[in-house]
């Protein structure tokens, strides 16, 4: 009988520092790195003033990291909605997601 061994998902070297920076900035980070099927590494969320959750899928890559075809397909669905981001650097990631979060609050007040 053959047994199947699932290998741990390989994480990019900057995964920990980006995750830590997002949490320090007040975001909740849900880890999906081991999910497979081209699902991004993280789902980042933060509660909006009305109690709903703002979310953004985050694919962590090193500076030279390239997206695989399945990751490109996921990006194509969510990026136009502002719910997908390729993260390479902690500070850039926090600034971009904070800007998107605050922009969604502005939009919420316009409704």
C-alpha cells in the first residue's frame, strides 16, 4: 500500500516579516500558504466602522518571484476589485493595504 505524504508549503523568505508588519499595523492575517490550488498566501482583514470586514488576498513573493499561471488567474479575478496584492516588502505592503482600507472607509461614507 502506497502512502501519500503531503509536503509543507514552501514559504518565501520575506513571509514572516511581512506578516509581522501587517499584524503590527492592526490587520488580521489569515494564513492560507498551505491551501494549494493557487490560493494566495494570506487573507488580510480589518473591521470597518460599520462592523463589516475589509479583506485583501496577499500573495507573498520575493523581489524576483514570479506568479504561476494559477496565481495569475486568481489575481485576474480579485485585483480589479482591489482585493489582491503582490507583497514583496513589508513597508510597501502595509502602506498599500492601509491606503486601500482607508479608501474603503471613504467609499462607505459616500453611500
